[in-house]
C-alpha cells in the first residue's frame, strides 16, 4: 500500500495528472479535463467553475497489484489548511512543478510544510509541451529555492511542441507514448541518436555518482567500471528517498498523456509503504508521557481524524488515517480527545465523491467513518485501554472577516447551523456573533477563501444571505510595562464579594501571543482564587483593550494580592482579573496591530516598474526581485487592509499576464 499526496502551486497540473493516473489504473473509463469542468477529483461545482482545487479529494486505485491511496491537495494559498492536514497523514508525496513556471511561491510553501512533517517526496516536472518549457532550469531552481537534492532519473526528448517522449536513465531506454488510446501503450527502444546518447550518458554518470555516495557496493562497482544492476540502483534510491536525502525527479506532459506511467512506477519503487516508516510519536492521555506507536495491524487500534466533510444524506463524514490495529464497521470507537465513545455505523472508501463500502479498516489505510457526531479535525480515535493522543495539527489564524446576515429572520437559525458545519469542516474558518452589534462575523484566510465559503452557504446549503465588504481582523497590544492595583467590592444577595489584586502588564516580542503568570504563592492565596484571576484575565484577552479586537503579544503577571477569607469569592477575583487587565492596558500605551501579508507577484519584464509602483502605493515594501527566463518574481510585504482588489489591479497593469500569491506573514503596528 502507498498513501501519497499530490502537491503543487496552482496551475501546475495536479488534477490533470491525477485524472491520468485514475485512467491508466483502470479506476475511471474516460479522462476528465479541468478545462472542460468534468474531472473526477474536482467534483465540487465551484471547483469545476473556477478550474481550481478547493478540498483535498481522496481516492484509491491499484497499480502493479499495489493499492495507492491518493489525496489531491489544493494549490491556492487560501486553502493552506487543506494541504496541511493532508500532509500530516501521508507517507509520501509527489511534488509537481510546471516546466515553464518552475518553483513558484506556493510550491515553496507546500514544500516547507512537507519538510515539517518529514514526508519523503518524488518530483515530476509537468507541461514540457508548453512554450518556454525548460526541464533543467526547474531542476536547478529546486536546488536553489527548495534546498532539495533532485536526482534526475528521466530526461525529456525535445521540448515545447517538439516534446515527444522521455529517456529512462535507470534502463537507458527511450520511451514513446502512442497517441491512440490516450497514451495507454508505451514503446521502449534503445536511444536513437548520438546527441541524446551523449546527454543520457552524462546524466546517467551523475546519477550513479550521486547514488554511490550512499552505497559502498555501488561505489566499488563504479570504480571498477562494472555494470551496476538496475534493481541495486533502485534499492539504494528508495532508501535515500525514504530518508529524504534525495528527490527522484521525472518529466512529462500529463495533458498530452506523456510520462504518467513511469511516475506511477516511481511511486511504488521509491516511496515508502506505511510499515516502512519509523514508529509514530504520541502522548499518553493519562500518564502525559511520550509513547512510540508501531505501525502494525496487530497493535491496539489508533487513527487520526484529518478531515470532516458534511454530506446531505449521510451527515458528517470523518476521514481517518489508521496508524495501528484495525477497526470494524458497526462497533463503538473511543474518541480519545473527547473521552467519549461513538459508533461507526458504516466504513467507506472514498473515490472523490463516490463511495465503496468496507467492513474493516487496518493500519496504514485511509477510510471514511460515517456516524461520528463529536469528532473534529485533529482528534485521535482508538480504544479506551490505549488512550494515546497523536499530535494535534496547528493551523494559521484567520486574518480577514466579513459580516453575513440572513435574508429573512426565519433563516437565522439555519444560517448559524450551516456556519457551525463549515467551522467543523475547516479549522481556518471561524464564525462568531459580535456581542455589541449582534452581527454574524465570519473569518478566513483570504478573499478567495471567504468567497468560496459564502458561495457554499448560498448555493450548496441554500441559505439566502447578504454579505458585507471584507474587513481586516486587527489585534490590540501595548507599548509600555505598567503595574496596576485593582479592587473589587460588591454586595450580592446580602453577601459581600471582595477582591484586591495587583497586576503587571508588559509588551511581549511580536508573535509571542498572550501569557499569564503568577508570583503569588498558593499559601498567600488559595488555588481556586488564583485560577479565578487567571480565568478573568484570559477572558479579557479575547475582548481586547480599546476597540474590542483580541489582545496580542501581552504578558500579564499577578504580583500581589490582599485576601479576606470572609468576603473573598471566586466571582470577585475573576471580575477583578478581567477589569484589572482592561484598566492596566489602557494605561500601557495601547496600539492597534494589523496583519502584514507576504506577497509574491510574477509579471512579464515589461510591466515590472508598474507592478512595483502599484505595490509601493499600497504601502508595500519590496524585499527582492528575481529575474527568470520569461518573467520577474517580486517578493514584498504589504498591509492586508490595502491589498483588497489587488488581483484586478495587477491584471489591468499586466494585460492579464501577471499572477500573485499572498499569505499571512506577521502582525505589525498599524500605520495611518
């Protein structure tokens, strides 16, 4: 079995390649095209309309008697959470790069995410038939930008409209795909001309030289100029791929049905099976100690819920990756995070939006559990006699918000229900009610993210709603350290409630978040009253200082207290904590922080001046300009508040040829 993900920048050809894989493995009987809006993997109406992937679709197919579970992840930066939670449960990944665009900004983001989760990878340079395609430039970019070690195992024959096939450097053969039957048949032959033979010999020499560093056996044969058997080469390349020392790199043009079968072979030859990876680390829920979980079918059952999807008929679908043991349909399953049992009514294997019934799911497999009501993304499921939590996933904070209101009052409850469903599915989407205005506010990762969610609310869930203009989600902080004494006294139901505390508030370095500490000992103040102060302060963090935005980068320390056991109550100390925080921060030079975005703009050379000028006028700071063969790559930072509508502005100054990606970088003091 192989659990692989397909990851890349938007428009590198992920979905097109996956469609070919499903066709050649016999899973689908026709090839869907993104441009025609009839692909298997992009099954959501919006995905077909926009020509992009929004949710990670999961599917299974068989190649050379091996089951391959594939997750096709989105390429757009607004859907980072989808990529993040997919990478968490994968054993290997295929990074797809466009032969023209090379290593684009989002390719770097997903590559870094895969580094964090230590996912072994192979690379596939696609679109060799496009004008401006350059395989060798992309390999060089992988070295420079991704700090990867690409190992070229296939070379292109020709390029652009003369691209006709590939050379397999392991067998030293030419591969040509028949244009009939969508490239189903491959003709293998000896390398035909001297020029190609020379190029292949040079790259074969480089391949053997690189691989020999990891194997004494190959080094000896290499020094003796002896023939190195292909199975021996493959074995060492596999070990180096799994240890993430090398990235085997292939080439093709998926749209023209060239290069996909060797990619499938490489998935089996070089990417690991679940049991080949080291044990996974978890934390014992009761003993609070780290536990190593062997990836075996004989162990206790343990799986991770990595995605929730709501289905009109079936209700909540929980996508689970099993790491150990097995679970059967119809049995009670223990949710370790929630400490509750839930029944898995049915088990399904997903094929995009079609399903196949299963009676059990074993270690290493990915399946969908139907019937869970409490499960959320990141929950661990298993048995109550082995309560081990697999690590939680971390998602970035939403930075953009819009107000949403139902068309009619009667739809308000339905809208709230839909927002709860969407928030359960997507951890980077937050919905809350503004306590002052009673407005419903939804927050997400970017304009496209919110646009997609609003379209789902109105079209998929059929809730009529009005949506306001996008608003930036600010934060509040302080600039000075202040010590403040807060007293609280109130008569309630004839009983006195008193508290007297001294708090110190201080600014923390950017990106630290908020923190509460106490230098008061439990001997000076009972633990339940200390906890009450902490609850009060932490509740005040979320309601802000002056304007109601959440507090950020603020440290609070309880340094002194006066306590009378006759009148001291938890209510009084909690209220004093909350009021004390507000009053102290108002004296501490409060400031507003705004989200600063990392902007990557790619434009043809002749428009570079206008693009830089446009970014500067929006308060942007250009950090770097990198020249490519046919474009300029501008890296900048700019305040989100001034970037609304930038896609239209960029298209108009570059005659529709410029593209950009934007992701959250950090918070900084708001400039007027």
